[in-house]
């Protein structure tokens, strides 16, 4: 805005400035993607706030794999343009809280079901029962319609085969196998205070074995864990690269698809799991498009796209799944009580922090 | 009639000019001080009842170790970075060896290297299956812990330290050293009792810089720390993992304390002593008959050379690892050549890259103006209000990135000023974050030349606006350039400050790197990083072209010569304190 005032001065510096600013405008303007970037950058000083409105691309907060492919397919099927950003469940929740009353996102796609439960309780979600949700198993959806599960996340062991061979250690099949003392320093698991994966795994063990035995097991497992990772992505990454032998993570199939020499193990003495839901953010100005997105993710076609681009079992029985994803019947899923886990969350994390955190 | 009209427009222009003068203090208050107080309030539980629980949660729990951890990493890493920077600067500036330009380019290059990927490259090279540690040296090491953080940060920030110290060293008046030699002091005595004390401002500036950079760095501890937590990473995790904004705010306030402390320390060390504020003008004469350096003892030169070589090799290997990762099939595992990572990022990814460039250009072009105008506004103003505004203007220099980001979210989501979700808030944040550089640079010009000139101009009948546009602006062109270059590099490579502000529409390339490494698509992360490096270099070249336009340069030169200043003087005088 200062610049305009000086335009009349035939000063070399200012002419130059103007030219460069214009170049900047052109760079931002001739972006190629129609619409969003056109008015993407306002003149500083022109203090307007822009919001998503009907007709503008759907804004999606996502914690999901293969997003680009999934969103492309959705746009292709429905004609609704989409913009998305990946974030962890915690970050989405933080943002929704900060943005309450003036949400910047329309849809929350994927993440830990516990965060969705918290969000629903706090009035951050819009209830919507999709016509497609009747095909989804009861245990995978919210009775009040605040969220609907789209896929099942499984906590697995991501085992580096080459390293296992080098060490002559058989690939572990059960949680008990992880207590092998040859695995000392070889197992990486995230911090349960940060990672939903780690928390669900621990709470599952406690529910499966009971309080006392469960904590004993966790203490023994702790002997083999060099440290608790701060990000959920670290265990599978390090296992893929051979920095450790085993990473506890739901993302093993992705590492395998990348081409790393890893084996994905679904522990046969109890695989921890949760459903990854989709929900509409309360107060969205883009409600109709948001509903269409929820519907689409639950259709047979949507479920197929999801399963193939983010390798996880579907919540809709009969939807096609790729070969590297197990069907739910073949797994020994933990009989997990989500409400109990949510209730005990703080106590579990505190106790872990006190006794086992390094 | 016509004359009257033109008089009216001239008056209107003047009042607009005066109005802009009002805007400066206002914007400093709104975009620096207000967010700052919001974080502070939020850490005290506002909105809601006043509480100190978030601080007691840090101090009276196992979390207190975070404070020590942070210092344990930041103090050695910034000391090392400063020492390394000093050695490199001595070698390049003083040893008389050729290749200084090359080395400068290299140091800048090292600064451009985007976050996260360097840490991943580090693991690929020096990790348990690292190309160097295992395949070359046959070691089996586990690379977790604070030592790795210190090493990575020290090497990363050494470039910054080097640039600051080298600038000072090359501008230093060598008369004093020569005098000491003439009086019979040995080379080492000259170095320790003349050169080093003269370098104090550079050393402290370099230390403060790398210290704040290290405090604000949450990526490196997360990636190579192996569970080792520091305040910055904890603040980040509190927001993303536990949705605890208030505790994150408290951690940020704690993070700010050491920053302010070293900042204060720098002032104390430097005191009111003047090291070179007047030197450039006076030293022109002596500089010309500069005595050729006698150079160092061959052993010292060899040692310096060895360290420099180590530095170059380290940084180069990190860069080559990024290139390798970007163009091969599977990061760290399958080295078959492949373009698949670039194909994968071609769609949505390019949009993020374009956003990065757009933001960087806006900030690079508009940002320095704010700094220059601020310097002009504060010039000649005395009193506590002006001193306070000046402090506010350089405050962003020591505010860690995540702190700034969180403060903007807290401040600008609700009325009166609703900005979240726009590109504007990201641009504004970056402009004010980069403000201290162009502000300081412009201030340096002002101190040396402009007071007399402004006086003369006013005496001759020009008003303030004319003085500003005709005298001050052309003189501060070099300050503009410095601010522009720094701003461009920083906006292209920053993540900590803006990660809390980006929306699906305004994703940036650094975020994509972060996201790709999170997903385990390390090759894509490397591809993004490489793209970012190339574009940053290209952007810098293009932005610098403006200063190469002959007619502009010529006219500018003439104007300066009219006032008996050489182009060199003003340019040297304004080389920024760097950041």
C-alpha cells in the first residue's frame, strides 16, 4: 500500500519495486489451478478474512494415507473440488477448538476414534446419519450419528526381515514373542501420551491381560524398548531402514508397498484395533458438499478406493480389499472397550509416565 | 487554479505520508506486542480463572527436565557453531587462500537446506545402517540422543555464524593489528588481544543467533533425539498430541526467557562500546593501503583447512544424500535410479511449492519496506516510547518460531481482527518475523549518513516526505536488498512458525516435506527438499538481478557520489547483522 503512493515519483528504485511486485502478483496469479490461487493472496493491509463458502472447494482435515488418490477419485465421481491437509488427530482437535464458531475446515477424515468421541462431546461435530451408513457394522459407528467409521486401523509389528535374518531371530508372531531378550533395544514404540497407536496398544494389553498382569507385561516389554518415539511415524520408518528390528505401528503395509524388506505381523494373541471415522465439522458453511463426501466414503466404490490407497480393512462388509490387507475374520481382534479406555486414559498415561517413561 | 489543485494534492500526499507514520507504531503494537501478550495471558489460563498451574506443571513434575535438556543441547550446539563459524571465517578471510566466493555460496547453500530432510540424511549416512558408519567404517552405532542433536545443529548453524563473523572480519580495520605487530607483539598475541576482542560483536551476534535457532528447533530433536525432549519439541507435541494450547503457551514463554537472556547478555558484553559503527566511514582511507596479511603459521592453516574440509564434506554429503534420495527408488534401501518421487509430487505438491514461492516473494518484496520505514520513523526520536518501539521491532529476532505461530493463532482468530485461514496472516507473520533484519540494516545507514543529509534537505526547504522519498529511500536500497534476501530464504525454508497457521489451501513446501517424512515416504520428502533448494537458489538469483540492471545501478551510484559517498561505503555499512 505504501508503494502506490510513490508511483508518481520517477525514482529508479520505486519503478523497480513496482515491477518486482507486479512480477510477484503474476506469479501468484497465473498459477494454473483455477479458482483457489486466483484470489489466494490479498494485498497486505486489505484486512479481509475469507472463508469457505458453498461453491468453493471442500476443506478437509485428514489423518489418512493415499490422500491425493482418494480425493482425486472423489472429485472425479462427484465434481466437487477438494482441498485437504494432513494432520494428526490431536492437531485437528486443537484446531477445531481454536476455531469453534468459525470453523475453517468442513470435514474431518480419519484419525483415532477417541478424538472423534471427545469432539462430539464438546459439540464440535455435526450429527449426520448418511443413507449409506446402514451398510456399516453397528460397532463401527456412533449411535448419534456424529461420526461413522470408514476403516479399521490395526496395530501391527513392522519387522525388518533382513535384520531378523542377520541376527538369526525368528519373526515374532505374538506379543509374548516380543519379550525375547535377544530383542533388547530392537523394539520401537511411540509415546502413548502422544500417539493413539501406542495408547490403544497398551490399553488393549491391559484389557486383555487384566491390570496386574498387563502392567507386568508392559514392564517386561519396556526392557527391550530403547526409547519411546515422539512421533507415530518413527517406529515404522526406523524399522524399514533397519535402525531397529521391530516398529509397532499401523503403517506396515505402506512401508512394504514402498519396497522396504519388512514383514507385517498381526499378533495372533490379540491384535489391537480402532476404527477410523469420518465426520462433519459443526458450523461448516459447506454442509451439502460435506454430506456428499461422507456418503461417498461409505459407498462400495468409496470404500474400495479407500482400501486400495490406504491399505486397511473396510467397515463395510463385502467391499473389495487389496491382497495385502487381511480380512477381519482372519484376525484375532482384541475385545476392546472404547469407553473404558477413554475413562482410564489419563490414569494409564500417568502410570506409564511414572514407571516406564525414559 | 491548477496551481492550487496541485497544492492540495501535495498536501493530501503529505498527510497520507504522516498517516503512514501513525501506521508504524500501530502495526508494531498489533502484530508483535499484542500476540506476545496473548501467549503470555494464555499461559496464565486466560480466558478462564487466573492460574499458575501450567507453569507448575512444568516445574513441579518430571517435565522440569525439559528446561535442562534444552540448555544441554542449545548451549553446546551454539558454542560449537560459533567456534566453527569463527574458524571458517578466519580461514576464508585471513588465510589468503583462493575460493572465498565459492565458500560463501556454499555457506548460503547450507542455510537453504530445508528442515527434516537433513536429519533424515544424517540417519542415512551415520545411522546404524548408515552408508558411512556401517558400510564405510564397519561400525554398529545407535544414533539416538542429545549428542546427535548437538552435532546436527552445530553444523547447520555454523553457516549462519560464519556469515556473520566473516562479514565483520572482512570489514575490520586492520590498522590496530598492524600497530600491535609494529610494536613487537607475536601473531598469537595480536590475535588474542586485538583481533578477537574486535570480533566480539560478531561472536556474540553469532552466538545469540545460533542459540535462538537451536531453541526454536523442534524438528531435529524429534527426528534424531531418540526420545530426548526439549522445550520446543514438547510445545509442538502439546499442541498436536494433547491439544493443550495453554501448556504449549507456558512452554513457549519459558523458551523465550533464555532468548531474552542471551539478548540482554549481548547488550551487556557490547555495552555502549562502539566497535565499528563509525569505522566504515573513517576507515576508507586506511583500507586502501591494507597491508598484505602475513598469514597464519602453516600448522594453524593446515588445521583450519582440515576443519573447513570436514565442514564442506559433511554438508556436501548431506546434500548429495538428498539428491540421491530424490532420484532413487527407495530411500536408504534400493538405489535404482527413478523419477517416481517427482511424479508423485507433481499434482497437489506443486501447488504447495507455488504457495511457498508466492509467500516468499510477497514477504521479500514488502517486508523490507516495513523495516526501512520503521527505521525512518524511529530515527531521531528519543524518549522511552521510541526506545520501547525499537525494542518491539527487534523482539521477533529472539522469538522462537513456534511461539510466534501460536501467538498469531491466539490473537487473530476472533474479532476484532479475524485473519486465520487467509494467506495474509502467513505473510504478515513472516513480514514481522523478518522485520529486525531490514530494520537493523536501515538503522545502520541512518546512523552513519542520513542525519546530516536529512538536516540539509530540510534546511533547503524540502518537507519530510520529500526527504524520505528522495534521500532516505535511495540510500537504504542496500538495506532493502539484505532484508529481501534473508526474507526470501527464511520464508522458503521455515516451518515452525507457520505450521499452526496453514490451511488446506495454503499448504507450503516445507509442510509437504514434514508430511512426507511423517508418512514414511522419505523419497518424496527428499524430492520436495531438492525442488525447494533449486527454487530458492533460482529465486535468489532472480531477486539479485534487479541490482545488476546497469542503468539503475549507475544512476544510484551517481546520486551517492554527489554526496561524496562511495557505493561501497553505504553497502558495507549496511551489511546486516545477519540472521
